[in-house]
C-alpha cells in the first residue's frame, strides 16, 4: 500500500516541476515585438519616429519607431501581448520570438536548449517552426505567429 502512496507522491511532484518549468519559459517572452506592416511604396531606408495621439489601444502603439524598407514593409515596435495569430514579426539576432511561429523568410540558427536540452544550434529556414523561449543566434528572420505561450510544443 505504501508503494502506491509513494508513486502518487512522485507523480504529483513531477507534474508540479513540469508546470514550474513551463511557467518559467513564459517569463522568457520578450515584452516587445517588431511587427512587419505594409507601407506605401518606398525605395529608401528611412527612419521616422511617430507619435500617435489617439493611442492605438489595439496594437498598443502610442509611440514607436518605424522603418520604411525597399520591400515595401515597415517595422513597428509594439507590446508583444497584443500580437495576433497571423502577424509577421522580425526576430533579430540574440532575441527570442515573441510567440511560436513559422519562418517566412531568412535563414538562421536557434538555440533550443531551453526546450530540448540540445546544446547544438538548430538551422531554421522558411517553413520551419520556431518557439517562444528559444534564442536566434544568427541573422534576422521574419516569423508568422501561429500560437502563444508554447501551445504548439
């Protein structure tokens, strides 16, 4: 009878440790995200600072830096909590994706040791999944958000 009690104790203990590990990964989520937004046609790289007096509450964009790029997309820094599934974000070298997603452009290497324990960087390119809590160790990439808070793992 005591073996069953010990087994239940060990199971409850391991479940609580797993829950603690998952909540710790959530703390790795960046506070801000760099959202790609379509721009009117532009041919120069220019930096503009905008102040939105209306305070776009949906995107949390009260004050942000924007970049017009050759490809016709701009980058706006927003609060990561207002991202939606389908948004495309820029993930720079040394940073973590603000949510789980799929690479839409660019190639890089990710350190996934926080999730898998594997110390070797994993190559990622278009169509590959990237996860919250992992670190981009290479070039800047564009990622389409597919889920939040590690729901896809």
